[in-house]
C-alpha cells in the first residue's frame, strides 16, 4: 500500500485502523493466554478450542481483518473462522 499520496485525513484514518487492529490482536492474545491457563483445569483441548473461538469472535468484531488473517493469528483452520462468522450472522 502506497501511503505517499494520502491526504492528511486519509493517513490519519489509515493509522487509526492499524492501531485498532493491533490493539484487537493484543487483546485477543491476552485473552487466549488467560483462557489457556484457565483451560488447563477444564481440559486442555476443550480449553484451547474455547480460547480460539473467543479470540476469533473478538477479532471478527473489533478488527478489520480478513477471515484468512484471523485464522493465521489464531492458528486455526479458515473453515473454523468462517463457521463462527456464519453463526454470528456476519457473512
């Protein structure tokens, strides 16, 4: 993306979007870590799936990321992200 031709307002909005995405990713990472620790008590695999699902939902709502990017961030199959988006009615 070439930002050299952006107006000051466009550049501001672009940077604002980058910050929002970075914040959403960091929040999701922190929640995954918290859920992972809590998930050990509930069963590791079940806890991991709950953690990934919550993280995917948060990123769908907060970040302007593609399903592919969300899948990569969460180390989850693309179909998993698409299924959650469909369940939320956000196709």
